[in-house]
């Protein structure tokens, strides 16, 4: 058993001592297949019933006996009894270190160097979100779409928490049925609690509740590439994200096909949200071919891109003899 798992077992023990009833212990035995370990213990349930001082040590003994042989059940028990939520409320700093830091240090679903956007959506919308994710990636945005990015072998709840903890912003796809999804509403609440930028897109329903104050983007009937452009145009108008997004574009534009690259650069120019210097920097860093330079010559000329800097004259020392 590794150190993280042992710490989780210690948290389970604290919860059991603080909150377990006799019924909870019997339920634990059923879900772990270790009913006899609990029912046959000579002191555990009796110590609980009478409030005896040795109850805590009995709990430790029983839990260690269960998890030493079946450590793979630790996370199942934590999830079944909502122990992580209890610990988050009781010890928020320790909770973050134990349950979040170990899974959010370097999530591998984000594309390196890209803006990290968590998309909260209904599972029935998976196919459209897949296409939106691809369209946003051209703009330098790595979108986390749970049903696309979580590998089947992984604990999906941990991956969602990792995405929420490390996102730069959240996109909320508000459509009929969204209010009825506990998970979607919790994701939005998490973002609002962290004071992360939340951008709603209205696909048949307007923002509601605590995020009802946010102006949503109307996207009903639009294709993913059009929606991606609306999203980018909105985010680039926000000073807190502009610099990071422009740097991400430098990385993404360099790998695009010529026609796509030229189209996106022209779109960025039309939005008039970046300075001449920022446009010039992007043009000089996205590996433009001669053909692409010809297609973008009006922008290149305007921002004076690819102009070689004039060499500075070296100082002359008139005191040196011949």
C-alpha cells in the first residue's frame, strides 16, 4: 500500500469514528465483501454502542485488516460514503493536498502550451462537443470534454476534478435538460466558487441561477467552426485572457494547413482585438511559407512584419593610433 492510499485509509478511519453507525459498518462489510471481519470482531460494534474508549482502536484494526488485503477498495468506500466531501468541509487544505494535488500536478489531457478550457455539457451532446473541441484546437485552445478525454480505464471523477482544478476558463453549453443534470450544475458551481471565467453558450436555454448574470452567446443552428469563432472573439476581448490566447495561437497556427492558417489570421485581423505588435509577432512565429506570405501580404505590410532590424553602427574610438 502506497503512502497516498494509507493516508486515505486514515481519513476513512476518522470518518468512521466520527460518523459511522452500526448500520454503516454492516454496509461497509457488504460493499467490500468483508462482512465477517466486522461482525466477528469481539469489540467493534459493542464499543460503538456503549461509547467505549477503545472504539477508535477497534475501528483502525478492522479497517487495516480490510484494506491491507483489498486496497483497491479504498476509493470505492470513499465514494460510497461521500467521505471526500466530508473531508473537504472538515479539512479543506489537507483535502486538496490528498485528493487533488496527486491528480492535478500534470494532467495529460491538456495540450501543452494551449489555453485550457473546460466544457460543461450534457452527455447526449458528445458528438457535437467532439467537433467543437477540434475547431477550438485550431485556435490554440485545448478543450476538456469529459466523454472524449477520459480514458475508460481511469477513474472518471478524478479526471473531471483534475480538469476543473487546472482549467483557465469554463465554457457552459446551456440547453434544455442542463438544469436537470446534477453534474453539470456542480461543475458550474465549482467554477464560480473558484472565480474562474465562465462563458455560457445558449443552445436553446439561457443561463440561470448564479451564472444567470453572464451574457451568453447565441449559437442555435450554428456549426462548430462558427461557434468556435464566436467563443474566441469573446475571449479575446477580455484583457485577462488575450495575451495567453495569442501565445497559444502562435503554437497552433504553425501546424495548420495553408488555407486554414490564412483564414484564421484574416479573421483575427478583422476582429481588431490585437495590437499591431501582437499581430506582427504571430506572423513571424507561425512558420509562414512564401505562398502564405503572399496571401497575407496586406497584413504583413500594415504591421511591418519580417522587417530586418537595422544594424547599429559600432562606436569608433578616435584615440587609437595607426
